[in-house]
C-alpha cells in the first residue's frame, strides 16, 4: 500500500469545483512533482492534504499510511508525519521560533511515541538542521518569520521540515520568489532530506527547481485534474510548451486536434506527448 | 460618620449628605492643601454631577448609572487589617522592593515593609506624608489633577472633585532632587473584608524631583477570602510630578474581581528631559474607567503609556488617555492592546494634543484589539489634534479576530488548536508585557496572560 493514496478526489469551495478527480500515489523514497498553471488546483491539493478546512471534499478519498487522512485534524496529520511547507509562510509576531519549535517538535515526537527532546538536544538539533538550509542561527531565535526576507521564510520552512522529520513532505511552491542562490540552497536542503522512508510532493510552477531536485515522477495538473504523468523529462517539456496542449476536458489530444496550436502559435506537434 | 446610602436620595445627593456628615479626621485631617479644597471640591461636584453618557468622553461608560444601587460611602476606616499571609501570597516572586500595603484605601503600617530609604525620600502613607512634607503638598497636591483649572477638561473633573472632597489616605511617594530609589516600590492595594459594598476614594501623590528616579508597581488585587462585595466602587486619583532629568516608571495592575468597579484619574506632569513611563493592565473588574492625562511640559521629554486589558464575562473596561504636548522636541509613545471575550466591552479613546508652538514632536499612538467572540464589543477612537507644523505623529487602531491563517500554520506543525490560540494571544500581548522594565512584573504578567488562555508557562518573554 502506498504511503499516500489519493483516489478520484473532488474538492470544491463555495460551489466552485477546484479539483475534479485527482488520482495520485506516492510512496516512501519517491519525489513527485506537480506542475501546473495558476488556478489549476495544485496549491488547493496541498492545502487539503495539510488539513485546511474551508474546502469541501465532494467525492473521492485520501489515505495516508492506510488511514483516512481527510478524517484527521490538521494537528493530527502533522503529528502523524505529514508536513506542508507553505507557499506564504505566516508571520507570527511575538511567537518565539525557539518556543514554537520546541512545542511543535515535542508534540510530534510525543504522538509518535518518542521521547521529548531535552534542552541540550533541542539546541543541537536546531544548529544541525538550520545549517542544512544555511539559515542564520539568529533567525532561529526571533519571532517566527517576522521580518524575514522572502528567501529566509522559504528556507525557514525547510528548516521546520528538517526539525519535524515527516514521512510525507509537501512543498507548496517553495521555489516561488527565490533567486537562483536561494533556490539552490533550498534544493540542497531538500536533497539532503531525501530518504527511503520519506515521500516528497513538490508543487511548483516552474521547472527550474527540478533542475536541482530530481523528481521520480512529474504530474501535469490542468483544470483540477492530473492531465499527464511522466518522468523528469515531462517537466522540461511543460516548461517549453506550456500547458495549453493539455487543457480541455481532461483529454489533451482532443483539444490539441481542435487547433490549439494555432491559438498559442506553438509549432511543435502535440500528439505524441499527449498520450495519457 | 459612615452614611448608609438611602435609595430615595439622588446618587449625587447621597454624597452631598455624606460630605456634610464628615467629621474629625475625615474632615480636618491632613494638611491645609487637602482640607482647604474640600468645600470647593464638593461644590464643583454638586454642579457637575456624575458623568453620564451624555458627555462625549463618557459616551460608552455611564458612571452615574453604575452608582444607582446601595453602598456605603466610606470615610476610610481607622485601621482595617490584612494578615501577613495574605500580603505575602500577593508579593511578586523575585522582586526586591520597598513594600507598601493599603487595605480599604487606608495605609497599613503593620503590613508595609518599606525598609531603608535613601536620604530624604519618603515612601508611605498619604496622610502621614502630608504632615511630614506639607511644603511638597502645597507645591504639588491638586496641581495636576486640578478640578478647578479651567484648562482642565470639565468632562473629566467631576470625579476628581469628588475625590478631593473626601481625600484622606493613600500613597505618598517623594524622591528628592538627585536621589534615586535603587529598589522599586511595590504597592499592594487590598479591599477591606466584608459583605457591604463600599465606595472608597483613595488619593495618591508621587513627587519625583529634579534628576531623581523611582519605579512604582501598584497592584490592586482582591484575593479569594477578601473579595469585593458586588457593587463596590473605587474612585481613585493619582498625581505624579517628575522634575527635569527625572525618571519615573509607573505600572499598575487592576485585578479586583467581577464585583469591583473603579474610576481612576491619573494626571502626570513632567519637566524638561524627563522620562515618564506608565502601564495600565486591567485583568478583571465590573466597570473600569481609567482617565490618564500626561503633560510633558518641558523640552526633550519622553512619555510612554501602554495598556493591556483582558475582558471577560460582563466586564466593561474603558481607557481614556490624553497627552498634552505643551513643549517642543518631545516624544510620546502609546500602545494599548485588548483581548475581549464573552460579553465584555472595551473602550479606548486616546487623544494626542500638540499645542501651538510645540514643534518637532514625535507622537505615536496605537490601539489593537482582538475580539474572541461576536458577543464582545470594542469601541476605539484615536484622536490627533495638532497645532504645530513640524511634527511627526501617527495613530492607528485595529480590531480583529484571531488570525485563522496563523492558527492553521501552528496546527499544521502539530500544535493543537486550543494551544495555538493561546500561543497567539500570548504573543499578541507580548510587546506590551515586554515594555515593562521590571523583570519580575513582566514574568508575572506573562504567566497571568498564559494562564488566562490556557497556555501554561511556555510563552517565555524575551527569548
């Protein structure tokens, strides 16, 4: 049984259907990239997996380690090893990162039957894990994300990931807004955290992050569905060709044959790539 | 003699009658500065009456209405007592201080432990201080909380006048020129035990002379075995003078339980290059109204006024602040924060008044509120009134619910929802708590806020 099993997931918010039947399996050791244009539903998928409550599941299921993930509260998911790195990490003025992380790490450890981290071990862990993403140790002592630059916030998310050691790590557009150096640092951090028990779901708009984090699978999400799944070469293709050739009512080739090429002026022939 | 209030009389008439019944110490005690004003004070009170919500400054807080029930208008009892244990239980851990205690508005010699003071300084009873330092009283008493001054806000002077008519005891703090108190003063105010609701009128005077320094922590507490009878009311007046180059930190915590109402007036006046720092924390009470007026009267003054109010149940808490920038080149900084739940009501009305010619003033004012339930209410009205053109002033007010995104962020890191809420509320209050320069008080406040919202003690300050 895969660690994460998403079946025919339909999600709506206020009468608008955002996900229209998503299937995805991810197992320990695998890195899945989900790419898609704005509004395709990829960030919604991340938020639903992390436990945001404003979305309505109208159909389908999500199982995590055999359990019904959608039945679990957000904190329970985190305690069971699900982690999401936020696209827009929230600033928490007045909440010291040290205290927050200590509680967070220990809540997760307690739920997993591990011993609470003592002060010395905690400090040691903070030092090690912040090094992974080259995060200034001073930032680990400030209020959470307050006054951090965009890049620092994203690095901080990966730092939290490293501290919490999840089994399923979801990265929601962690690369957006990063310059090339920051991108490399984040990618290096993630690569060091890859391990045979941990699954990554990396949601991204651009292929460039995948130059540094090599995915096992690439999923193209269009209009609330996974229109195509392939290996890392699909990412390159999507970068070159965009998503237009995949859009339509879920079947890419029909759209393509209706003259999509003339619409976007693409010269390449869509047929061979569009085989589902 | 104590006059028992009779329902047939109007609220104001009860006080006029009680005034005519004053005798002995209540009438003739203390010094000329105090005695000599009583008659004029009661006359002014008679003319003004209790503030009602017809007055703009009392729009949301009807004091007159809150006083229509029965209570005893009390001249301070001779010597109400509290036990050593009661006092000890309410000291702040790790605070080494000159301890003064009042019970029922009366200074308690037995329970106070002032200890050694620097030369010439006085920490103790208002009544005794008046006799020991009549010249200081002549110079300062009634000068700042001045019910007679035309410049004073007539809307605010009724309660001051009433207090001046009955003023008898309270605290007196006197730090002469060039003297610094190296320990803070810790003032514990306890109600007198009993089932009868009282109307008490403590009076406090703090004089910090030129280049002198002091810190005062006032705690109004009502421990379980000594709760205020429902309907109790305190009309307190404080005056502070800080001389040139002086420094005075003043912190007050109001936590007297759901049966106790209070109206406080605090007028502070400070001279050239002095610093005045005050914090008002309101943790419980029935109706609480605080009038704070600060006048930085010389150049290069620094005034800090902060507040924190945590409203629950039926509590009504109203902070009105006025900063009178009467001199140029001064800085004032104001931060009031409130958390309101249940049916509590919060009011903030802050006014910064930059006088003509007071150039290069930096004045900041901010009021922030979190309303936890729709049944709780907040009225916030920041005001700037500026008659100088080279100033930097800002004001702002925000009211909102707890940030759902922030709660989700914490939950998605494994922290349970309730705990996440508590962490965020503690964090919200944190910058006000951190403005406190006394570490034992800051630690105590952190724990109080944490305990209130179920956070335990994990919300460390400063880390």
